[in-house]
């Protein structure tokens, strides 16, 4: 590559039109997924205190929201359920008329394009809030039983798929759940339902606000025996590789921003469809900083999501999916309007003929700083 002064990197940064021409990464509403939280009731839309702009909605309200998101061209919604009843076997997780199953059927009746993706995990359905079946060991010590949990998760995935879910997304981090889920789906008439696996889901402190949203904080212990240690990148690649071998169609890294290296390595290593979940703590940081007047919220949001995509994510799950889709459409709608306002034929005199007799002006060709 030639060097200065022949090579001037600033040439292509001199104006927005030039920057736009060579921009490598662009956000697209069709690759954004909006998490939604469905709860029992009718005409309910309650804001989640720790996540302003996000709501617990009853099935009727969720359907309305899905219709709006579809109109915006948002790629998918990721459904989380807040069930009527929790118990120690998560028995409502695979109920035919469970809260998520009702929401799926309602949305699929009204929407043709937007993908209905369902979170498959037991924590919201367990009275103890863990992602699997808890077995008492000694005294007050519990362990989360992997293989029992996997059976329940597979049944849950099948019931979502049979209700009409387009994609099921296991987020529990039990070993072997993708393989068991794939087999269960295939045996129950859902061989074409893709699995988007939360493959490298870290035991992160960035999930704080979500537990408020999903009402799923564990009553004892923590999730470190099944979610990953944030310090481990090589292990994340092994998790992702195993999920691919077990039959995952899309793999995911969660959270996103503190784990861009994992997204990057996985995309380079496997070249597989890749999702990243920009989690509630990431949402909260930008929201709180903007509230304090410490950050330009809209700019920070666009930068965060663009950088997650640049790192290698094809799909971004984000609480900003709706507003970002709106913003992207507003920009292109304004363009289209300008274009349509142009007259069919431009009047004479609209463009001045160039005077060839005049001496050329500044020919340095160097764009000026603005
Ligand atoms: Zn869970």
C-alpha cells in the first residue's frame, strides 16, 4: 500500500456522501429482533420500571405491538412469558394454552412476515427461578439437574413450535439441550423449525434489569454452574462448536458489547449465522447516561448496534429494535419525499451553464475541513 503523501486516508472522510459510499457496516431493520414480555390479562401494558420504554403486555397488546413491528420491517420478536403459575417442575412451560403459546397463536393469526421467536427456558416458570430442575442434595444445598431439565426444555420447544413459533431459542445453558430439542422437534412434526441457540451465554452482571422484566431472579444460589464464566473465550468457542454439531441453526453470544471478541472469533472460526443479544444492562447504561446528560443517547445506540454488527453479528436482539427501525425508515422516507417533490422536468435556468472562459479556481482538490 502506498503511503503519505500519496495515501491520504482523510480523503474518503471529507463529506458524509463519501463516508456513506465506503461505509462497511449498515443496520437493517430486518436483522433486528425485539424482545417482548407477555403476561396474563387483557388490555394490559405496564412499563417495566428498570427498562423505560419496555412493557409487560397482555396477549392482545402483544399482538398489536407485533403488527406495528411487522409494519416497520423488524425481523422478529423474541417472546418471553410471565406465566400465571410457577411451580417446581415448570409445568406451565409446555402447556398448550400457556401464556406464550396463546401469544404465538394470536400473533401468527395477524402477522405474516415478522418471525415469532420464543425464548425456551424454565426460569420464569420455576418457583425458585433457576433455568433447570433443582434437586435438593444436603440440607439447603441444591443442584440443577442437567438431564431432567433438558427433557422439560425439549417439551417446551415442541409446544412452542406446535403453537406456530417460527424459531425456538433455548437460553438455559444445559448441556446437550440442542441435540435433544432437535430430536424432539423432528419426532413431533416440527423438523423445519430452526433452533437459535444461546450458545455462549455468560453469567453476566449485565442482566440485572431483565430479571425485573422477566420476574425470574433465582431464589437461592446463582447461575454460575450452568452459564459461562465471563473470563473464558476459548470455552465460548467450544460451546458454540458443540451447539453447531448438535444441530443449532443460529448461534448466539449474550451479552453483546463486552463480548465483541467472542462474536468476532466465532464468526471467523465457524462462518455460521450469528446472533448477539444486546442485554438489559447495556440498554440501562446508555439510558441512564443519557438521563444524566452524559451521553447523546440516539448516537450511542446507533454506534453500539453498528459495532456489534461490525464484530460479526448478523442478527441483533435489542430493546432498541423498534426505535432504530423507526429512525432508519424516517431517514429513507425523508429522502424519498425530497425525490418525489422534484418536478418532472426542471425549468430552464435551474442549472446555470458553466462559464468556460473563467479561470479555474482552487484546483488543489483537497477537501476542506468543516
Ligand atoms: Zn433461564
